[in-house]
């Protein structure tokens, strides 16, 4: 289980909520937010404009010492923004269908709405006064690349347009099991923020945080921590003179 990957996604969702045209309708790994039928028709079950955030592919970097599996490597973080004709509202002044007040439901305005939404996502993640964004940025070393794509469809008069932004980021290393998190580290800040902001209003977050913490709980000595960090066997630690004859560490 990649704790950094999970933390990145949760931080991204919370950093974007309430800061784009879709308001709080920011979904965490919503399966089927955008669907393609067997006939190739694009559809969505969402009842209003949305942003869906999920982590996609990841690739661990090469050149690691021995068999270390704690390096997060590169992670693809995907933001999908969608709007469909069932999401439209009626302007009380003009009685016409609009995406939002003052923005008629023309194809060009669908695209404008989505372009603006993705720009707002980028601004939210770069906002130094956004505490969730600050934790998000502390979990990554750099953004390797950022790609954009769009899809659209018109099925039986139902129009749907969606834009996707995929960020490939180099993330910090996973915390090592058996080593307490040091105060002020990115993962420690993430847990503290979840416990102060989320567990009281998102019931399943209590269990999620408990499971994540249990995965790295314990108090290993320095030798055991080093062996976990680099994937060493006891024989390898002995050969590198990291252990004493009685099995202890120097």
C-alpha cells in the first residue's frame, strides 16, 4: 500500500474543494464518473458538474540500493472535469438553459467552463495559503510533466464534455515501517490535518487513517530500519559488517 500515493490524492481533493466552478463536488476516485458504453457513447451518472481526482500509473525509479521498495518514483495524478446537458439550469431572467448564470449552454461555453475549471485546479494547488495544497506540495519533489486532453459526445441529444489534466509527479519516499514519523515531516503533517479537519465530517476517514498509521507502526532499531529501507537480508547485513556477532548492531 503506497501511503504517499493515498495522501497525495486526499490532499488534492481537499485542496480543490470549493475553489473551482464545481464547488464542493470534487470526487475521490469516483469509478464511473465518466463512462463509455459498449457502443462507444460517452456518459456520466453525475447529477451536476464535477471534478474527479484519482491516481493512475506509477513508476518506481531505477538505480535504487539493493531491493528498496520505499521510493515512490513517479506517480500520475489525474483530474477529470465534466459537464453535461442534464447539469444545466434555467436562468430565471431569460428562461434559457445555462451552464451557470450568464453563460448560455453553447458548445463553446462547455469548453470555456472546463478550461476555467482546470485553471482553477492549478491555482488551488499552487496557493500558498491553501493548507491542503501546502501539504500536497510537500509530498512531491517536483512536477515532471503536465498533460491535457479533452473528450466530448452527443448521444440522443445529451451533450457531455470533459477535460483531463494528468500531472506526473516525483513523490517523496514512503515512510519506513517501524520508524515513528518525526514532527513536521510531510506525512506527519498529513495525518494531523486529516485528524483535525476530516475525521469529524467524513466517517470512513477514521478507518482509513487508522489503517495507514498501523502500516508503519512500531519501534524498530536503527539496523532493522536500515534493512527495511534497502531491502536487505540478515546475511547481507552481516556481510556488510552492520551486525555484531551476537546479532546486535554496532
